């Protein structure tokens, strides 16, 4: 017997079709049969009451670290996708800094297959392949094989592709398959030993700093290479006002550049490091209020295309060390939507349609995995409660790791479920 769901009375917003309506959505065996203001529930139908709630095309996080293979004590594909589902994401793109790195088609197949076989495959897992073998920056990976195996982008994330000749060749080869090079932008010579933003707070705390120019120099170089090769380039986790300006100017020139920002980079400043909480240590580091203001303007005017989490799990014992020794990174899948609504929608920086573009429409375009939400298409949806007021409790996270600087923070707006591959998860 066909499995039927009726999503009742939700406000459906889809920027790609300029839709903003209160609709009932009837889904049979995972396919949207009808979208109307009112649908009588068929027999043997599970009704999901979404009155007063928001329904959007399925959100995707195009920058996560699932840690498998090699670092399963931090996260696994199973726990990471469960965390994503409870954060409101129907898909994730996993970065290649695993052990071994995702620099071989067999590892792409492994990650893709594992994603389909955990949590009923409700969250799609799209691997990002390594630009260079072992992510060592010395020799290009077999880009053709990686893409043909299912890699949707290429990155050495966690490290930049610092050799300009290798970066040029990577851009040229990637353009043959129309996939983006996703760059972790930093000039290594300017970063050595740095643990936080270089500035007044770092000076007061006696901490070695990471200067904003380390990020901006790499973006400036890569913009020129991207323009020269006529390829596609994506800036990961942008963090400085100068970087936003560089991307804005490049877009005006017609360079095929996109970029993303994390919720922590539009929410926290380097003042948070005064707590010496190692969960405030990430790379790129938390910057200043001036940088946050520029990032919010970049989100509003479209310079910044995507909100992504850079979900980077670490075990408790790894983070419970001296600040200088702690690893960079925080988890983010289960707080992203709440932070974005609280910091960007409630404050009227972004409209709901713009928020959905940053979480769904734009990232899916960038990786070539677009979806259509209309009759006859597979249902791929995210459900949100914009009015939910909740307090972050890391102990409740589905992620294997709990390293978040947002413990006990009160947020407004929350994901309440997803629908994908014929499966509804509502919580």
C-alpha cells in the first residue's frame, strides 16, 4: 500500500519559484501529488500539522566534517547525518580531511554508500574530493575519477592550496567537469602558531594572532587565477570585511566566484576568547564587530551566497586542554538555523526568502544538486518553527561531539523536521 503523508497548513516559501503561500502538500511514496490551499486527507494518510510553521525546499550544509574514515571517535557518517537531520538539513557535503583523505574514487564510493545505509538514508551525503593527494598540496588528485565517482566539489579544506601553479591546474581541470574548487583561504606563512584573530584582544590576552590579511591575500591571488582560467571558485568560511569586499568586487567583474559564511562568524567576535573556552577556537578565527557588520551586509546584498556550518566535531578530551594546544573547530549542525533566524531574520538583515536561498537554493546550485518542489517531483523539505524559543543544551545534541560555544544560549527559531526519500522526521 502506498505511503501517504499530508503536510497540512504550512507556509511554503520557495525563492526559486517566488512562492510564498499557505499550502497543504500531499505526498505519496515520496512524490508530491498535490500542492493546494486545502486538501482533504485521503484514507490511510499520516497527517502532519504544520499550521503556523514554515516549509522550505530541503536545506543543505555544504561544509561539514563527518570524520569518517579515520576519526570515528569524533564523529561518524551515522552520527553526523543524524545531527544534520535534527538540525533541519536534508543533505550535507562532507570535507575530505579524513584518514585516508577523500582523494581516491574508492573513498568517494565508501562515503556515498555509507550515507545511503545509515538513518534510512534520510540525509543525502555528497562527498567533496581532495584537490591534492593526501591534501599535501604537492600533486593533484585524479580529479576526473573523483568527479565521476560522485564528488560534487574539490577542496583541501583544513589547509589551503598554497602553490599557485597547482591551484591554476586544479581550477583548469575542475572547469572541465563544472565543479567548484572550494578554498580554505589563508597564507600559511602568516598563520604559523596563531590561535585567534590578530588584534587588540589577542594583544591583551598574550595570544599569537592570525591576521585578517592572511585570508585576504589568498582570496586576492585566487580571484586572479579564477579570472584567468575562467573557472569556478568558492571561498569557504569567509571571515573578514576585506574578504567580503574582494568577493564583491570580483563578482562585479564577472568572475565566477561564490562564498559561504558560518553562523559563528556572524554571531561571535573575538571578545568571546576572553573566556579561554577552547570552543571559541576555530579557523578562521572569530574576528571583530566591524567584520560581522560587513558580513551581514554581504549576506543582505548577495555577495555572500551561502550559510554553511563548518561542522567540526572534536572529542571532549581533545578540547579540554590549554587554548594554545586545542584543535580548531566547533560543531554547528544543530544550532545553525536557530542562530541564523535569531541573528539575521529577527533583526531584519535577511528576509525568510533570502534565508532559504542561503541554506538551500544557492548551495544546491553551486554543487549541481538542485531540487524542484512541485507536483510530480520527489519531496525534499525542511520544516521550521519561527516562534520557538529554546536554549542550547549540547547534551541533547545528536552529534557524537559537543564542542559548541553556544551552550545555554537562548535562540528564537528552530528546525522541527525534514522530509526526504519518502521519510518524515518530525520532532
